[in-house]
C-alpha cells in the first residue's frame, strides 16, 4: 500500500513537472520595443509576435526577439574628397528595424545585421558622397553633406527593413598638410581683412578731413562775403547821406587859404589874399 502511494506521488510529481514545463514552453514573452519572430522547427514564420505575453506550440516553436528600438552606432569611415584629400570621419547613425520587416531581416540576415548590412553601407555611402565635394566644401557644407549621405544610406538599407532616423558627422579629420594649408589660408584671409579694414578707416579719416577743410573754407568765404556786404551797405548809406552842402563844407575844411593860379594868353594872374600880400 505504501509503495503504491509512493509510486503515485512520484508519478504525480513527474506529471506536475511536465505540466509546468509544458506551460512554460507554451509561453513567449517579448520585451517592450521588440517583436518576436516565430520559428517552427527552425523555419521563419511570416508574422511576428507583439511585445508582451504570447503563446506558441511547445517544443515545436521558438521565438527569436528582434529589437525595434532606435539604436545608435558610431562608425569610423575613411574616404577621399573630390580634390583627392584623405578624409577620416566619425559617423553617428541612429537607426531602427521596422516592425514589419523583423521576420524578413532575421530570415535573410540574422541577428548580426549591423556588421553585415549597416556598417558596410555607411562606409560606401560616405565614400560615394565625399567624392563629389572638395575637402574645403566638406567642411563648409557639412550639413548638406550629412543630409546627402543619410539619403544615400537610407536607400541602401531600406530594402532590408532598416530605417535611418538620424545621421550625424561627428568629426572630419584631414591630413596634416591639408590642415596646415587651411590654417595658412585663414591667416592670409585675416591679414587681407585687416589691411582692407585699415584702408577703409584711412579713407574715412581722409574724407572727414576733406569735409572739415571744405566746411572751413565755406565758413571763411561766407565771413568774407558778409564783411563785403556790410562794407557795401555802409558805403551805400554814406553815399546817401552826402548832400551838396556837406561836400562844400568838407572842401572848406580842407582848404589851405591859398587861391589857385591861372595861366592865360600871355598873362599870369596872381590871386593873393585880401590883406595885399
């Protein structure tokens, strides 16, 4: 009797363990921001499981989790510019795997899609776009270059279900010779700007001095004109005030008391003063 009870207990325990294993094998938990790719005897199914608790056929199916969150990958990329300058750049790519493309990506590429698809596409896109610009343009048109590389990269990885959310050129680095040439050019431009500024300042000072002299000359001419006008007005008023009596009076005041001598037809008339002298 005891043996039968023990046997039944062991059998019940085994059945309970098998039941628990069966239950756990029937449950698939997909993390947030991910999808579950269902594999039936290793074959990838067409649909995917959403995040959360899902059911599957125990011991027949298993679930591979694909991350659909935005991920960031920093890449070192080398390229050559249009003017044959070596360009070493650091690229930061924000990307994600499209939910609908999870099964297809897992089936065709597997989990290592970054190494197989994304990174080579970044290198190729960087090379193809950099070859269109000179080294100087890569610096001055950095935002434009970044947008063009992002567009090219998106076209290369979209067929695999990878979506490029953001593309940043973290750093551009060139050869030491090119950096020295850029520095020399900047120094020359600064010197030219300084010389131009000094010339403009000198021109402004010269123009100001010339205007000052013109103003002074105009002021002097105006003063002379005013003085002449005043003198003319004084002369006019004096002329108006001179009557015939005033003129005769002035003559008398200036007469020295001697009569003039006159000469006529052989005779000389001598006008003397009234006292007979």
